[in-house]
C-alpha cells in the first residue's frame, strides 16, 4: 500500500477523465488517473467532434495534426436510409472534425500527465473502494480523498455506489467498424472525407453513418432500441455495399458498445467523496448521441466545483455539480417534444422533412448535431490555487 494520499483519483482515462485532470492543472492538487487499459487504446466511436469541443479543450490543432489524423468537416450528407440525400455545406471554417479515438484519447491523457502532473496508473482494473477514516482505499492500494467515476458506460465506480447498471436503463446500442482502406478502395470510394454521411432509420429510433478520415473509413449504426441490432447493422452494411458507398470487402463483424442519452439517465451523480462524469453519468445529447462534448463539459464543471471545495468533498459541497450540470444540459428526465408525438406522425413528418434543405440544415445539422445555439463552455482555465 502506498503512503501517498491523492487528492483526486480519477477512474477512467477517456476524454472525461483526462479533461478533469487537465482542468485542475493549476490547483496544486495531487491527481492520479487509473485505467484498466494501457494507452494508446481503441474506443468504439465514430470520432466526430465539434469545434466547441476543440475550443473547450484549448486544443492546439496545428500541434495535434502534426502526428495525428485531424479531418476537417465542411458539410454533411443526410437522408433516411434508401431515400433522397440532402447535402449541407459550409465554406469558411470547418463545421466539425473527425479524429481517431486511439490517438485523441492518448494525446489528451499525456497532456493531463504533462500539465497537471497526473500520475497515470494504467493497465489496472478498478475493483474495490472502501472508506478508511477520511479517505477512500481503492483496490486495497491507492488512497484518495475524492474518487471520480469516469469509467464510461460500465463505470465500476457507479456500480460501487450501488447503482444497478443495465437493468432498467434506456440505452443507445451501437455497432461500428473502423478500418484503413487499401489504395484501390480509397481511390474508388465515393465518400468525401470532409462530408460525412448520415442515414436515419425509417422508425427514427437511430441512425447510421459513414465517416471518412483520410484513408480510414468508419461505418456504424446506433439505435435507441437494441432489439435485433445486429440484424439492423447487417442490413445497413449491405445497403451501403449495394449502393457502392463502402467497399464490398468491408468487414462483416462490427464492434458494439452502449451509452445513455442525457434525458433518460437516472444514475447517481455524486455522494460524499465521489463524483461521476462523462458517459458514466449518461450524458450524451439525445438527438445526435454525441457524447464527447458533454463528457468534456461535465469534467470542466466538476473541476470548477472541486477547485471551489478547497478540500471539503462532502456531498453537500459537491451538490453544486449537479446544479451546474442541469443548468447546462437541462433537467434530467425532462421530456422532449418528440416524446409526445405518436410514432406514425414522427415517421411521416420525418420522411417529408428529411428531404428538405431548410430542415436538414437548420434542425438536423445546426441544432441536433452542431448545437450551434450553445456557445462553448467557458472556464476550462481556473485561476491557479495554492496547495491545501
Ligand atoms: C458506436 C459509437 C459511436 C460514437 N460516436 C461518437 C461521435 O462520433 N462523437 C461523439 O461525441 N461521441 C460519440 N460516441 C459517444 C462517445 O464515444 C462517448 O460519449 C465518450 O467516449 C465518453 O467519454 P468518457 O471519457 O466518459 O468515457 P470513455 O471514453 O468510455 O472512457 C472510459 C475509460 O474508462 C476505462 N475503464 C472502464 N472500466 C474500467 C475499470 N473497471 N477499471 C479501470 N478503468 C476502466 C476505459 O478503459 C476507458 O478508457 C459514440 C459512442 C458509440 C458507442
């Protein structure tokens, strides 16, 4: 057992965990990040991020793209599967970027280590946490005053809080594949790297995508109803092959993962000495399923509360995190307009609207996917603090 007591032990080194450590970089806190994986590690994800995320992360794009794939996006092609496609283009600045998660997450984790002095404990699975006087003992080895659950959808810290993951939760189940095309496949591909393609399911319970990042192709489908997901995915893959959008040799086996849309989340967010951020809390945007931005934002908000707490990590002090999160993302459990519409009406409305340029540009792309009505979150630079 180590004698050192960490102020903050973050379980999970994805975008949520690394952003929390990085945001706390000038707070004089002793931080560790524990992850079961060694990095670089892969993560099932289309890898689409908005400029707001890059701004919130203060990411130096010129530096990043020296050694990593950074595909600017200047438009989206949108349709209902098998129906007419509508294209929206932007000319001045990128509307979004595509990144590869194996690179992006590694870059952010190393930056957290370099800027915040975070100790990286990699290749170690979180197993247990028990309260010992005024600190937590994690895995019988690591001592910490505050434990952060940033372990993604199956976060073991949420489980350790007594939450039953999976049983009664409404999830998005998704499957995808990312592979490097051969030179011939790349030359023949009709997919423009700066115009990803989105294909809504007829019942509007999900959508598929084809995203090209240089010579890498990412193909996937996610649905809010995981019934027969593999069949939906296989059918979608075949439709893409038949229409010439993806090579016939595209692997048959896609990889699956799940996550929770924010309005459906019922997971606990905090208790004495514990906070939950990112996918572990279930924060993805309901319309697009984008989860990286809410993960990053929850980390920034949590860091602000930790900084103000001055070492008091009681539930009463940490409660402000939930308030900040709800002020940003809305009340948890709130119903959306779409929830009140009968499915036949949604389907017929969508069928018509998804073929109009106005609706696709102003609602699907700008509101649902880019969230252009929501300015990037300020506050990822917290004034420096002396150690407690
Ligand atoms: C198919 C698919 C496509 C997606 N596409 C997009 C997209 O294009 N854009 C977007 O914004 N979002 C997308 N998302 C959502 C996005 O991937 C997540 O919202 C995002 O990864 C959340 O980040 P996080 O840091 O909270 O969790 P994660 O990135 O999941 O990181 C959690 C970390 O915790 C670690 N961990 C887990 N269990 C343990 C344990 N027991 N012990 C120690 N460590 C543990 C893991 O190894 C991992 O490194 C997609 C999701 C799926 C499933």
